[in-house]
């Protein structure tokens, strides 16, 4: 299966926001867990199993964020979805 690492673009790091009324992270595009949600991914935004993942990807816009730091690091609008 062909990898789409070329579609990852690094962005200036910025903190994830929180929903105004709920305890959910909110992406810059307005997506949060109860809407389109987030998927576990690699540092370049390619989807992986969620067990032990350090990165997440917004399923609406493709922004990639570091889970532990809660910071957006880049965007990958066309990830390698592998088996997921």
C-alpha cells in the first residue's frame, strides 16, 4: 500500500482548544469528539491502531496533533488509511 507522507504539511504549533460547555478538545475547524471525531495516527497523519498512539488526526480537516502536549503540529488531508 502506497504511503501518502508527501501530503503532510507541518504547521506552527498551537494548543488545542476546549469545548465551551463540554470537556472535549476542539480542533481549529470546530470538530470535536462527538461530531466527526479524531483518529489515532503517526506523526505524519497516517492512521494506525489507537493502542499506544502519541498522535491524533482530525477526521474533518486532517490536522495532526500530539496527544500528550495537546498541540496541533501539522495537517494531512489525504492520509494512508491502511486497514483502518
